[in-house]
């Protein structure tokens, strides 16, 4: 009898019968086949299944032999999850090619702690982990990310901790997705819906035991198990080669200056007959993606064999090439290698170019002949160092005409992606190029340079709000790592999605972590509705292989579950939205060798 009294008192105090009744009702309403499995998932969530027991961190060597950190989170209930950061001593101020302009090595050496075996990086990790353990749980994602950002902002090397911040943020998302038994892209998609609606959906509130909490958990389980939303699969571009003669190269470098050549594993804009439109919009299967990637790697090997003295592979797996005299020659050299690897360029794969010509600003009276564009100060002209070997700079309008001329010199449908052709303020020149090419080529901005603004709690320049009629590119590039956390990326992508006239490319680079950690950005791109994924790592790197594998796997999974939506069409601006272009006469580009070629041609004619 005393036991009954004790039970009644305990039940009144902790509502045991109410909790069990709520669980039973949730089970009956869901009607699961496996009742035990349902209760396992139900009570795991109700018992705060994302509560953190411990977080471990170990300094390791990355694939490139640089310093990285492995983080492992152990939950009170659930599996362990591990992630690996990018190269911490080089990712801070590396450009897209991985060239280091500064590093944390100076900070590491200045502390004198290296002899003590406890580095600045270890100190930072310990401080951040301590704050996260005080928080105690990985959900809601916003609270985890906020705590993470605050901890890093208090660190003496907060600017150098961007890779740590991103790794710990995506680790929380992986844990939450794992506990819910859903793929990462479904969890992130729920965060996107949460952000757009302003109401907690998944991870929007920390779940605690109780009547209201259990009701929320049961509803969440029903919603996640019944999810049938469709997702467009982004198209993938990989970096085929990097130019050794980029915009900031010395004047001794000859030929045209460009940055990267990409290969897309599907056509991006090529037109086909209307009867095949539906088939064209279907995503390429995972099997086809993997086969094409193998052939692209074979093409890179063939390119090395064809250019043994002017090409090389760096430690990061990037293929470098001295380049050629003109863009058309660059495209033809890459196309020959792809064709030799049994790829149909223009119908199976296509080529992308990133220009990245360095700019200079001079008083307008000193500018070269041709179309001149004033910058925001109103008294300068933007000029481009398009060629090496001491060639004079050219105007934005001359760049536009040159690009159009070079693309006419190659077969149509080969080049379908063009990136970073003009400075942002050079609106009229960029608009002139867009009007000529946007129907057949994806025109894209380039991701903002991280060192210009990056801190642990800051946000990048909001290029998303540039009006389309001001000449902004119809495609923008976003590096999720630059936004620090999953919450930051979700907020950014929601802003991007508000403008239906602009497509989004998600950039994957080595700062996102090791190959397997960086590959999770594929899920982020799918969840956020990105049109493209651009992998900036080298063609021979493990990062490219991991990203292709992840995209192929997700494509097959979505297709099998009938959750793959038609791919997003290439974005282009309505010409009616643009202001009238000024009428200018663009002077032809004159290069040093032109006169010699002309004289040689005349001499040859005379001999005949």
C-alpha cells in the first residue's frame, strides 16, 4: 500500500502517466510498423538526445602536411560524430589557389609555446570547447552557432579560427541530423524553412521533457518521416587547371591573363529540341557523374603529357599551366584533352572560364582610347591588365569585345560559364557583355575576398542586394565558410532566394575541412536551392573526388525516392530592366606583336 502511495506521489510530481499516455497517443496516430523503433526515437528526442557529454579535439596533420584539428562530439545518448578542419596555418589568408599571403605561424612562434607542447591553436580550441560544453546541447542550431561565435570573438586569434568555427558548426548539424535519422540536406532544409517562416521547425527550440515538449517531439517525428519535398540537384563544376599567369603575375609573363578553367559535368545552357526539354532538366545520374569525373581526370593526365614543359601539378593537386596567347587557344587546348578522354564537349560536359584580370584606376584624362567607365568617385577609369609581357592595360569595353571575339573563335556550346570578367563598378562594360552572351553562357560574379572583411562575428559585404539593372551578375558565388556557421549560411541563402532573378553557386574549397568534411557542403547546396556547386580544389585532389562522390550519392538517393526536382534553369536578366547603354566606339586592342605579325605577313605576300 505504501508503494502505491509512493507511486501516486511520484506520478503527481513528475507526470509519468501523462508522459507515457502522450507517447502512446503519438504512436497510435503515427501507426508505425515497428513500435519499439518509434518509442526509441520518440524518447531519445524527449530525453534531449542532442545533449553533449564531451567534445574532444586533437591536432593532426592534413593531407597536405599542414596543421589541422579533429573535433569529436560524444552525446549523452547517440553516436559520436567527428569532423576535421582545413589547414589552420594557411586557410586564413589563402586565395582560391591556396597560395598563402600570411598565416598563423607568426602567432604560433611569437607565443613561445611550441616548446611547451601547447600551441595557440590548442589554446583556442580548448576555450571554444569549454564554452560549448557549458551550453550543453547542439540544438537549437542558432544557439550553438551564437555561442561558438562569441567564444571565437574572445580568442586572440579569432580571425584565424574561421575553419574551426565552420567545422564545429557543421558538426552540430551532422549530430542533429544523425539523431533524427535524416540526411543532412533535409535537416538544413528545415532550418531554411525555419528562417523563412520565422517560426521554430527543426532545431528552433531546445526540447525538454514535459507535456508541451513531448507533443512537439511527436509532431516533429511525424513531419520528418512523412517528408516528400523535392529538391533540385545543383550542377557541378570542377577546377580543371589554374593559370600560372594570373592578373597579379609579373609583367614578364606572356600571353593572356586568366585565373581558372572549369569543367562542368553536364551542359549548363546549351539549347536542345523542345521534345527533349523534360529529359534535359533531369539531373545526371550518380553513375554518369562518376564516369565523367574519371574521364575528366584522364583528360588532365593527357593535358600534362601534351604540355610537359609548361604544365605541372602542385602539392594541393591543382594542375597549373603557363597558358597561351589568347583565350581561344586556352579553350582549344582544354577541349582537345577532354575530347581525347572520350568526352563530348558541349553535349556531355562544357568549359568555364574565370578571368580575374587585375585592375588599375587612373584619372580619366589618362585613360586609353575606347569606352571609358568612371568609378564611384567619378574621376577615374577602371583599366585591366589583360595581357602580360608589359602590354598596356585595356578598358572594360575592350575586355567585353575581346571576350566576345575569342568565344566566336571556338565551337559554340563549348564555353558555358564565364566568371569575374569586370570590376563591380564597371557596370556599363559588364552589361554590354551580358547582353551579348547571357542567352548561351552563365555569367557569374566571384566570391568576395575573405581577408578584406573576415572576423568571427562579422558578415561579408552584401552583394546580394545589388539591383540587377545596375549590371550585377545573374549568378553569385557564395563560400559558406565565409559566413562562419550553418546559421549564417541559411540566413544568406534565404536572402539570395528572395531574388528569383539570380542564381547561386556554392563554392567548396579546402578551408571547409578535409575532403569528407568539405563534401558536406553538397548537402548545404541542395538544401538551400543552389544552382551550382563549384569545387576550387585541384583536379587531382581528394576534395574533388569526395565532392563528386557525395553529389552522385545524393542524386541517386533523391531520384530513387522521387524527391529530385527538375534542375534550375540558367538565370538571365530581362533586358528591359537595364538602363540604355552609352554609345561608344571601342578601339581595337593593339598588342606588341601585332605589328611584327603584320610585317611578316606582308613579306610573305611579296615573296609569293
